[in-house]
C-alpha cells in the first residue's frame, strides 16, 4: 500500500513536471521575437495586413495570453503538437517515427555504460594500487575529457575507414532487403559505433563512481561481518558489496539521464542515426520551432519515464527507502 | 582504523594555505593538469604573437597534410589548422570561464537561498532545480538558440542556464549542513543578520567543495561550447575548436588532421581542468582522498 | 590445573604501515584460551585489543597491516599458515565474532533471514528449508520475539539490541568452539547491555563455547569473565584470574583501571569511593619510546622504566605482570 502511494505520488509529480515543460514551451515561444505568423510571412515573402490579421485569428494569436495558454495546454495534452513548418506533417507523427531509433541508441548505450563502468569500478576497487586501477583512472579521465562528437569521429576514422569493420552512418544498409535475423544483425552493426561513443562518457563517470563507492563499501563493518562468516571473497564482493556499492551509481544514472539524451542528439548527428536528435538538428537549421518544441517535450518525457524507472529500481535495491 | 585517524590528525595541523599548496603540488596528476592549463593560457595569450595569422584566411592549398609548410596542415578552404587552434584557445577559454562564472552565480545563489531559508523557499527552489534537471541540456539550448538570435552572450547564458543545477544542489547541501553548526547558531543568537551570516559565516566554510565544483565546471562548459559549435550553433564569428571540427567533418575521409588536432586540443584542455579539479579536491577535502 | 588450551596466541606481533612509517600495533603477545572459559581482554581504546581479535580471525587488512611474527594455534594448528580458503572454512564455523557496532555490522540491503541462514548454508550441508528451520531456531534461542516475521525484515527495522541478538544468532549458528565478542554492548543502552550479557552467559553454559570478551570496562570483566588479560599499547601487561586481578592488581595500570570503576566495592559503612582516572592519554603507537610504554603516565615510574621493557613476572598461580616494580607493588 505504501509502495503504491509512493509510486502514485511520483507519477503525479512527473505529470506536473511535464505540464511545466508545456508551459515553458509556451513562454519561450512568446518571449521570443516574432511569432508563428511572422515566420510564415517571412517564408511567403511578405503579405497584406488583412492576410496577417486573418492568419493571426486562425492561429488564435489575437486571443488573450491566458486563453492561448489554455488552448496550448489542451492541444498538447491531446497529443496535438501542431504542424512541422518544413515537413508539413503533424509534429507528433514525425517524432514518433524517429523515437524508436533514439530509444534503441540510448538504452543500449546506457546499459553498456552501466555494466562496463560498474565492472571496471569493482575490479579497480579491489586492488586500489594495482595497474588495473590506474588504467580505470586514466580511462575515466579521458572518457570525461574527450568531446563526445570527437570520440565518434575518431572511432569513425579508425573502425569505418582504416579498418572498415562497421558502417559509417545510418541505421540500415541502403537498399538492404533482408528480413528477420539478417535485418537485426544489420541494425546492430550500425549500432556498435554510436552506442560505444555515447557510452564512453558514462563508462568514465560510472567506473569512477563505482570504484569510489565500492572502496567505501568494502571498508564497511558489514563487509567485515560477511568475511567473519567465512564467505569467500567472490561472494563478499559480488553479493554483499555490489548491492550496496551500486546504489550511488543508480542515483547518478537517474540524475544524468537528461544529459544522456542530450548526448544522443550530438551522437546521432555524427553518425546520421535517424533519431529525434538528428530531427532536432535539421529542425534548428530550418528554424522549425513547432518541431523543435515537440522534440523538447518528448525527450523530457523520456527523461521523466526513465527517472520513474530508476526510482523504482532504487527502491527494489535499497529496502531502507522502500 | 583508529591508527589512521591519529596519523591523519598528526599531519594536518590547521591546514593553512601553505599546507594546501604543498598537498596540491605533491600530487603529480594535479601538477600535470596545471601544466596543461598554463600551456593553454600561454597559447591563448601569446600564441598569435609567435604564430600570427587570421584563422579565417586562406593561406595555402586546401587540405595540405601536416608537414613542413603547415605544421598541422590546412583545411578544405586552405585555412591553417595551427592558426585556428591558437585562435580557438582564447575563444574556448573566454567562453569556458564566463559560462562558469554565470553558472556559479545562478547555482550558488539558488542553492544558498534554498539551504539557508529551508521550508517553502527550499521546496520551491528545489522543484525548479528538478525541473531544469529533466530538460535535456543540449536540446534546451538548441531551442533557445533557434528562438533567439545566436550570439556569444546568448551561448554563454544558455550554457549557464542548463548547467547550474548541480552547483545549486551542492551549495544547498553544504548550507543545510553548516547552518546547524554551533558557531552559526552562536552568530544568530548574537543577532547577526541573515545576509551577513550567509556571506561571512557559512559561505567561507562551504567554499572548498564549491571551488572544486566550479573548477570542474570549466571543463563541462568548454565541452558544451565545443558541441554547440560543432553542430554549427555557435557564434559564427568565433573561430572555436568545436567550429573547426564541425566545419571540416564532411571531409573526414580526406583530411583527418583538421578533425584530430582541434579535438585533441579540447581533450587536453578539459583533461587539465579535471586533473586540477581532482587535485584541488584532494587538497581541500582530505577525507575524500583515495576516492 | 594443567588443561589443554583450545586457542593459543604465541609471540604475536602485528605491524601497520602508515604515512608516519611502520607502526607495531601488537607486540609479542601471548594469550591462551581454555575450553569453556570466558577470557576478558581489557584496555583503553587503541591498545590493540581489537587488533588481537582481527588477527585471530585473520581479518587484519593486508596491506597496510602485516602479521610480523608469532603463531595462533587453534587445537594445535597454526591458523596463520592456512590458505585463505581453509581459513574461510574456520571463520563463522570454528571461530565466530560479534562486533561493536550492531547498527552498521549487518548488511542493510539483505533480510535478517538471508544473513543468518547464509552462515549456516556456508558451513553445513543443509538445503534452504533446513537452513531456514535452523535460522528460526537460532533466533528463538537468542530471544527474538516472533522470529517467523523477523526473518523477512531488514536490519533498519530492528533496534540496536535486537540487531546485536541477530549478530549473536549468526555467530553461534554453527556451534563454534570460540566466540570473540568485541565490545558487544558498548553501543547499547545499559539495560540492554545486561540482557546481552545474560544471553551470552546462558549460551556459553548451554553450548560450552569459549568466549573472548574484549572491552574497556573493568566492571564488565568483573561480571562476565573467568580470566583477564590487561593490554596497554600493544602489549599484555598483566594476566590472571579475574578475582586475583581485582583483589590484588600488580601493575600500576591495572590498578588505575580498577580505580576507574566507580562502584566495585560498595560497603554501606565506608565513605563514598572516589572516582579516579589515570592521568594522561594513551600514547600514539607511532611515538613509543624504549622502555615501558606506560611509564610516562605512571606515578610509580623509576628511571629504569624509561629505559628497558619490563619482562613478564609470575606473581602467583596463573597470575603474571610486566612491571619493574612488581615486587614492591602489592
């Protein structure tokens, strides 16, 4: 019952956050110079005052701000994000077309980073002065310092050009007709480099965090208790220490989800990965505001959902805050 | 364990500034970071006197590989990569530092108010912080840039707007902790005003972790600016490292050097920041050492 | 009474490498434990008593720790020579330990049941149902009410006293021959302390377990132990039957410890006993000079005390002390 109430509470809070994003979108559009009609007229190369007035009325821009906000919220809640200026199709459909690719990239990179980072951190924590530990330190420093797009480009030069192991761009080989397993393998091949690129930053962050947290946990009283029971080192580390040591990593992962998605935007443009990041990049070049605002909303939605998931997994891992 | 505490206390009398310097300089990685930093700053300040030139100017044949004529080669427009890197150093530093100053001002102010006043102020400000935390930074900045006219000021401000949340949380946590200390209560009992307690009593004690966070933020800001310029969303008049990579990426197969070298410059700069930040962290917060 | 020792510590020295250099935290320590007895080890914090316990368990962190010399014989086998996996078979099975901090000594993310039965399943070939049965038995034996509900609870849902009972149940679940209790009640309320000692005494009587009780509190020793070893700065300075030590302490430090206890001899007729304390503080092990390490705090110290370490002198049956003036002090 308590779990249910907490869950309900978090869900309501998430909905409020999303509402706030909708309001923010509205505010931004209104404080920005010009409005939708100005932009349209710019595209048409000028218009008569009568036409301008008619367009404004059509778009509801002659209403009071409050009425406009009200309409705006209602439209967005019904899933109506307007028409894309450039594609002339509903923003929602465009985004839903591109969303799966982004989700695939982000989740792959996320789990790759979480698993690799944690494993590296554990190994390094067990022997803090060893070579492995130093390698982890260097790796995490470099992973953090290298700009993500540059990492991607360097991987392209090495693994797509010098050693042509992986395709350089896109998500499918053009003209590829295979189905089933073949198609999956084709996508996976395209996924390798972008996923590693996106994960590199977070492998750095998580391995460093996991190392610190495991060092801390391994020195704690309950680990000594576990050892005093005669449990083997392996059981002590991978059962007793890991479940505690991973908690800060999960917290951090939740906090950084928005940055992960932001990173995906950059990675997608480097590898021409057909997700919402690439869509956003093209939208900004063409000043397609409705599309861009829609993407901001959907990506925030992803972050909010991911946070809900992290939150509940944290509750499963740590009984103290259940 | 009790032994370790004792020895720790023995080597740590009152930790004056000299002690701090000593600890910082005993840390090889931190010194390496500092050297990298001095290198970048020297390049930014003196680079153009040693190797003068307009980064936008065509000086040679397009895509000349690195060699005698051009140490780091030229790009697809025949612009000298080395000149570009030297020029980019000052752009990068300027944006990195000013964005960090803005970030620190926003973050510390919000964190301090939330931590000191608590109750509804804290509640409100933390909800705002959480709201900013769920917005994907790059996308939010893209929206800001597309809605307003891009300029170097907008970029600096935009970077700050998406980066302050961590600093606010840190400042809040420190203030929450310190305001319960006896010496703060004593000040309050003696009738000191809130503003004076915040600025003169708590802030100095909360500084060590904040200084580290601010130092590390320079790195994040530089990376952010680089990514923006790479995407072509930076100030078109600023010849930054990210811009160099972004403008040449179509030619990645023909001239690897135009991408590799500016990226390496960013890498070394940010690495320097991290190393210095870690070194400061070790020297200022000795309890966290070994982490 | 020549009885075969169950556990014997011979000439044990342990070093720790610190920034200030190598520090000897245990120096030529000799101890023995007879079957079924309760041996107290008493001393101020930092005197090496916990390090003794960790050495016997072979849980001294290496590095920075290092067992420099000595033997620890359990039934005649030197545990210091065993491989790590052989030692794992002994820990929690032959020798168990309970720790000072019940609040932090249990893993916060596993249930009580998991943590207790884990010990049983590690050392006894039992399936999970049998292990659960045994766990319930043990919880009942240490006086945990409603054990069936408790096994599904997490440590944070229990009080400190309950947690320490869980620790005891865990430590005793495989009927060890030696139980080391390191300040088991220091973190608990006085009333709970009494309950825990009552429990330990009862279990010791029922199971015949030998107990090493580590404490800084002479009154706890007086109440619980049969024999006591007094430690100071990494050395044992006096050892004997509790009765002998309390009635007739021979080392000035032991005398000081006994005087620290406010109500050892309450005779309604006499005036109030004055509360004494030993002047000075325990020296840092890194700064020990030659000679007796207690000398700087000792009001009976003579020049020789600063120059040479006093040898162990037998002063009675099963009673020995290390002090240059032991003959004059009675």
